[in-house]
């Protein structure tokens, strides 16, 4: 009995392999062409087309009379997914190129010194000015700064300018011109 079920399983896998080979031979060029039109990159389209067929061979539900439709639908979806990946890659790769190289110990020390100096100067300023500078450096808009500090939005620009001047004056007083 066990030998018979193994023989049937072997026959079924041979039929599946034959079906895959037949479908691949009949549909590969068309699927790759559809994907190339979407991607505008024939080489990448051919790679993805092979992946679509491998996915089809692993999906038992797709192995029926609707194989051609399943292949086209999956090919288009895979192409669109690849386009999305390329857009994301295009958006984030420049950020990696702009990433600074590892800092030397001297640069790390100088950076810490600069941060400590800024903290000392901020501590010496009136709290309202220090808060305004910190909020603005965190990217808050003038309106958001006005809301947080409960001041008139029209006066934020003037008060911020005064805070920057006070910071500059205190920094020069403590550490000299840079």
C-alpha cells in the first residue's frame, strides 16, 4: 500500500513538473513582456517572471484552468511591487550616501564640547528665550511655538530674533568668536 501511494505521489509531482514546464514554455515570454512594459527594465522583468512562475508552481490553488489569468495578475502585482521598491530605494539611498563617515575620537570630543557649550549658554539665557530656541530647533512652526508658549503668533519672529541675538552674545562672551 505504502509503495502505491509513493508511486501516485511521484506521478502527481511529475505531472505538476510537466504542467510547469508546459505553462512556462507557453507563457514566459508574454509574462516577461508584460512585466517589462511596467518596469521598463527587460532584465529585471525576466528575473521577476521566473519568480512568478516559481510562486505559481508552489501555489496549488493556481494550478487549474485559470493559470494564465493567475500568472498575469501576479506578474502585474509583482511589477507594481517592484516599482514601489524602486521608488522607496530612490528616496532613501541618497540619505545613506549623505550619512557622515564614522567620526574620529577628536571629532567626537569636539562635538561633545560644542553640545556642552550650547547647554551652558542656554542655561544662562532667560527661560522664555531658551524655550523658544529649543522649540524652533525641534522644527516647530511659528504658530506652534506661539501655541506652546502662549504668546501672540505675530510676535514670534521678533522674539525669536531677540533670543538668537542673546544666544550669540552670551556664546561670544563665554567662548569668544568662532
